């Protein structure tokens, strides 16, 4: 770990101002991923701006009937919120499928979105990794790739995004609210929040340097049956091999997003039109153009079978 | 004391303290955090500096240059140890690769430097500044690709690579029912909670090492050989160990580098192996490829049984003895086993909990299940038919005790085996396909010489000193129980001190020999102390009865402590063994029963319940023994369903080298476990009449899981771990 300086800020404006003032600064909230990365010198911030005490830790109704989740709301609190459990069960279930109780107590909503891949080659600094060290190559391609992406990957990176929460948020059409150093706010759909790896896999998201997430908003509830099916070798405390987040309406229509298959929660709205025709048809559209490796080709049938099971469960 | 004839009645048979489910005497210290582990021993030496290990970034080749300038100039740095600065170093008898590599590199993450600094953070930051250039050379990293070059290895701990009885080939060819199948088991990591950690301090030419080590005397000897100093100048102290599973049988880089770092920095140095380094820096259970052939008559009698196993290791290493149990477990007149060893440039393979039997039974007990199915015989019945009460390779040697059939039958009753549908894929519970499986458990019993010293003071307190270790197994408690039983004292009058090389040399903790051997050593010392007490009190030792803190002979009675009123009484003895283990085959037996659910859509496998029935001699402490067995069953479940060191065949290392990537079971994976110990005493093993259980518990578990998965789905998997990707294309379609 490289030495760094540290300050704690009380307002978003102070946070972005502090960022502008110090070269090599990073925001830190729960730190459940960033600190690990710093110990391995994968992240080497010169300065940490602690945003964990910002007054962004409430969940409020929005004027259009949705919810605004403050960036600092802890995963545990978000999963347990009565409104979330009632109207956005998918989100609550995705959250409790992730990490462990201790980590969820610490992890924040914004931090969860910004966690980095768990690709083992990303974490081993002896190995080439374009995400960690642009231009160095990708050791995962042709290596141990059982956990890696089957869609949306590039010749430079086949990492997946590890979040469960983000998969539910994608299915729920959530938006990410931010503020930048000039005080300018914007709202980005989760759908557009993550960058395709292309030739620049070191850039995970569309956030500009110093841009701070302040909230995630959920549109008004969509009803239906909410199922988050996370598939893994170990029953708990493991990242998804794949996951299926589904909202299924009585008429058979619905939404489907996948975790564990790409650099972002994977949802293609056009594929959802196939829901009445069943899992095979949906999966064919969702994973069209998939380029699996020998080691992760199982994810294609796994997605189809898991979705079939989810749809059967939704039918009751 | 020499144990060379079967035990008769002795004070242990009173079972006033032995055999009781006693809580651990070290339990409160551990649960309150007061039992200091090696890295936490802040009080043993002042002014401790911190070492941080640099591991090789390549698997095989040479260091072409190493630039330490930036690291040396970093804040707080006190010293940097490399092969270039360390002077001439030997290699321990128990190490295959050197603990400090360079310029030649033998495996990935082999230690190549230790950076010592005032603080841990400074040492870590400076370690990242060490600049190393390497010249890579080609290595062999894939077992399957190295099979053709595999050789017949020398004997391992007296186990010959090959065995042959009768005419295997002829009998197999003639058998009306045959099985010929290939199985694979992957590399496994010990993945214990406490990393390898040590503190070293020099006082002139005397070296003290506070460490975490299972085998004190072996490791003192190896350290002396490595450093080239007399072993009398080295003291090891390892009173508490946060798990070992075989990974701490030998010295590893932490302890050597702490010693070298302390010498270089001229002050005490502490080193813990960083978690991401542990898996490639230390030892692991090697992967195996196994071929099993069984021939039987139509009524289920085995006429031919053959087991071959291939594994790999660094040059100079040894094979995984995966065929060992097949020489002893089932009857059959015509037999063969063979082990072959390939050179691999992966990290060093070595012992992990039940080496040999654990991976061997992963294959054999699936083969037996497959054979039973071919024969149309219940798998329990098939095993019972082929029971043997003698060593099938040397029928003149009986088993000292063998209750395998009783284990199977007791387990079948308890588990509800009769309700099982033998036809696979027939039981459904919602989205889950449900199945049950069984496997035999087998692990040899080994005894090792073990010494102890016992001290009696005027308060009637007996203190036991032995270099025996407690790796979480309960050694403290069973040793205290032994001394209490022998001296007629309650447990609170016994003090147990372990893990210090200044104490008499014990059997140590390995190969499940620790419990029986170390308590037998304490028994021997206590026999001597009883004699000394009786003599001091003017009683005839043969008449003296030790009970309730008193010694009685005839009408005379005295408090035990009275014998020490002129000064502490000290007795020391060692238990040595005659040839009973040659006359009798001493083994432990069990039966594992497992129920699994396989998710019909996803193929996820979840264990629903587990039962182990064990016959393993006298159970010294049923509570500690149960803990050993349920822990081993959990480890077996891991090897069945998730544990696999993923080999990168290009770079030559285990990729998933931390506890996030190398998955071991969590609580959610293990919902219900039950353990039954059959009543047994084995007078051929020691006066304790005990054997081990800590390794028996893992033996056969994975096969029982695999057999249950087959019963649930009709899918036979012969390659571990059984992960869902190996089932998906064979599971029925989802409606």
C-alpha cells in the first residue's frame, strides 16, 4: 500500500472541491473493495476523501411515486427497508444474495455500483491485465476463465461486473444521480452507467473524474413477481456464476436482467418481448453474439435453464 | 516404556475422565482471544520489526537482476534478505523446494526476498519497490500432459509404489462383471484460517522461533540443517495453532525468513505469509488421475481389484499415495496397485488431511458404487460381501479391529437407507432432485514414539510438558484427561504445556497419530510419576490407588501433593512401540451417508444432511472427536463440490490464490451433520486403546456426495469437484 493522506468531508460540494484540490484523490465510503485494492497497490490513491458521513443516507419517496436511495445508504438498510421489500423485492433479494452480513453493513449503495471486477488476474499484479495496467494484455483470455464474461467482452478484457444489486437496479430501470466539481448534476440510467471494455477496460463507468454519486432513483413500482436467482458453487459468500433478475407480470410479460455474464448487468429490452415464448427464445436474443471460452460456455445453457426455472416459479 | 504386547487393564480403563465429552480446557482462552497465536506474541521479545515476503512472479526460470535500491531507501526499511545476502543455506529434509529461492526459481510465489521495516505498512510498501527481472524457462504444469513421462517413485514413508497379489490381469479379464474407469481429483489447498506466521529473535548464536507448527522436533531439525547451526541452539515455541491440516507439518518461508530477517536487522522480526502468497508459496494436496478396475462374480464377490494413480510434484518430491487404502479395504484374491510420479513445476505437493486416502477414496468409493449398480446389488451389501478381517495382501495379518460392516449397518438404520429409491432421478422435492449416497471411510492408524514430562507440586497440581501441538484438535484437553485419569485428579488440577521444543519430544500432530500417541506418552510419564509418588509416600507402587486427589495403599492414605512436600516430583518417559503394528493391521473405519439436492434447473448441488459412523478405537473425548469428524466432513464436502486450485497452464500457478477464489464450504453449505462413534477399544494400539479420527472423518465423504448426486440425477461424475457445469448438459429439460 502506498502512503496516502485522508480527509473527511461533510457535504457533496466539499467532496468534489476536495477532489479538485488534490491530485490522485479518490472517494472512499465503506471501503470494502477499495482498501483491498490499495493493499495490493492495484489502486494507489494519494489522497482519500471520506464521503461516508455525507447526509446521503436516507431513502425518500420521489414525486413520481418512486424512491430516491441516498448514495450512502448501507446495503443492509436498503435490503431491509419496508418500501423496498414491498415494492422492489427484486432489489432486496439481490442485496441479501450478495457478500456477507458484515460487508453489507459497511457497503454503500454508490460503492456497490462502483466495486471492481473480481477477475483473479486483475488481483494478481504479476499478471498482465489491461484493466489494471492499460496495454499490458489480458491473462484471463486463454487462462482460467470459468467465471468470465460471455457477452460484451473485448480482446482486451473479459471481466464481469460482480454486483448483484446493480443487476436488480438494471431490471428496475434505476437511474444514477451525480454531481460534479462545478456543482452540475446529472442523472444516468444504470443501463448506460457501465462502459464496454473495448480498448479501454480500465474505465469501468461513465463517471468523470471527481464526479460523485449522490443517489440512485427507482421509478414507481412495476408490480409483478420479483425473483432474483443467483447461481453459484457455494451457497453463500460467493460471486454469481450467473444470476437472473426477473420481474414477471400475470400476463406473462416482464423484464429480465442477467448478472455474471458481462461487464455490466445484462439486459436487452427487445429480448423481453420473447417472454411468452419461453426461456429459450429470450436467452437466444439476450445472449446473441455471445463469445464464450471453453471454460465458460456452460453459462449459455445455465442462463437458459435458470431463466426457465425462474419463469416456472413465477407462474407458481 | 515400550508397548510391545496388547494392553491389559490399566488405570485409563476407569474412564472417570477419559471418554467423557469434556469441554476444551483451552476453549475460554480461544473464545475470548486470550490464546495468543504466533503473530500476536507481542510480549515475547521487545522491539519487534516486521517482515514482508516478496514472492517470485514466475513459475520457473531465473532471476536475471534484482534492484533493491528503491526498497532500501523507502521509509522505515531496516534490512532486505535475499538468497544473495543470506549466506549459504541448506535445505530441510521435509522441504522439496528451497524456502528462499533465487537466482533459480522453482515455483510461482517462491519467496525471493524479505523486506524488514519498522512497521508492517512500511515493509509492505517497500516490498512493492523491489524490482526484479526474470528469465522465464519452460515448465510442465499440466498433470494430464505429463503422464507419459511419469516414473515409478521410491517408497514414501515405507509405502512401496507398487503391489501385486495373484493374477490381476487374468482374473479381471475373466470376471463376468467388470468396471474400468478413470477418475480425477484436483489440487487442494489447506486454506486454514491462521496463515503461516513466525517471530524470530537471536540472542548471540541462540535462535528462538515463536511460530505456528504441527511438528516441533522435525522442524527444529530442519531449521538447524537449513541454517547450518546446531539444533541445540534453536528453540521453537508453538502453543496455539489456528489450523494446519498438514500445511504446517514443515518449516515454510515465514519461519526461515523471520530468522534471517532478525539476523540481518539485528532485532526480533515477525513474518506472516500474506494470504495471496500462501497457496502458491506453501504446499498443497496434489491432483491425481486414477484408474480403477474391479472384476466380480455375478453374486458380487470381487475377484480382481486394481488401482493406479498418477500425480505430479517438483523434482525430488513424492507421489500422492492415493492407492494406499485399496491394498486393505476390500477382499479379492487378485490385486494390483501402482503409483506413478510426474515432474511438474507447480508449487510443492505434500500432505494434506488424510494424504493418500482422501483423494484415493474419492475415486475408489465411486467405483464401488458403480460396480454395485452394475451387479444390481445394494452398495452397502456389496461392501459387506467383500469385507475382509485380514490384510488382503498378507492374509496372515488380521486387522486389530475392523467394524466396517457395523458402521455401514448402523448408519443405514440411522439414516433411513431402506427408504431410498435405488433407481436414480426418482425423488423430487419442489425444484430439487433428491438423492442419497454412501461410502466407506478408511484411514490407517499410525503410532509414533512420544515423550512427556510430568511435575507434581505440593498443591497436588500436575503439570504436563511435551512438545505435542494442538492444531485445534483438542490435544490440550485429552492430555489433561489422561493425566487426570492416571493421577486420580480432577481436570482443574492439571496444567498442560505444549508446543515448546524445550519439552520432551512428542509424536506431534499429523497423520491422525497425535491423539493416541501423545496421550500414550503422557501415560508412560504418569506411570513413572505414580511410582515416584508411591515410593516417596512409602507405599508399594503396585498397591497404590490414585483417586480423588489422594493416594491409598491398604489402610494408608495421603494427599497426592504430600509426595511433593520435600520438593517437586518430576517424571519423564517416552512411549516406544514394538511390532504390534506389523502383526496386526491397525486401521480406522467408518461409513458416510449423504443426502443432496440438485437444483433441477441450475444444477446447483446442496447437501441436505450428512451422517458419519466411525469405529476408531477408544474415543478419548467424544466432544472433541465429534468436532474433528464434523470438521473433516465439511472439508470432504468442499472437496466434493467446490475445492479446486485452478491451474494456469501457461504461467504455471494456482490462479485462485486467496480465500475468495478458493472456495471452501460456509455454514449455508452444511445444514445438518451427525456423528456416531461405535463402542470400540483397540488393545494393540497403546495403553490408551485409542486411534485417530481427525482424518478418518474426511475419508470417503466426497464419494458419498458424488454417489448421492448420481442417485439424485442419474449423472455419474468422475471428475472433482462436482460443479454444475459438469451436470448441465445431462439434466432433464425444464418444462
